[in-house]
């Protein structure tokens, strides 16, 4: 199970790096002209949403790890389902 957490975190970090790079490129492009905001504003918003979702994924993973560490009884079916959903989202 620990390997899945590591993989999910690695995927989240990679997605964040790519998204951040793209968002920085858009921000540089936006500096050129006010009309460019209409042109790529929606795309920039999508990148920000992607970063927000990755934050939520990290928070969920940390909560699951803390919960697992506190109980020492293993993950519940619900926890496993959440992890599986996070892994699907990361890919």
C-alpha cells in the first residue's frame, strides 16, 4: 500500500510541475496585451483548478496516512476506495 501512496504523490508532484510551468507560460503571454486575457483566460483558470485539485488530493492522502498511523488497524474499504479514486485521477 505504501508504494501506491508514493506513486500517487509522485504523480501529483509531476502534474503540479507541468501545470505550474504551463501557467507561468500563460502569465508571461498575458503580459503582452490586455486582449490576451480573453484569448487564454479560460485555459489559465483550468490550470489553477488543476493545481487546486492536486492540493485536495495531497490533503486526502495525508489524512489517510495519519488515520492509518493512528489506528494501526489497516485501511477501511472506504479508505481503499478513496486511494483508488486518487490514483485514477492522477493518471
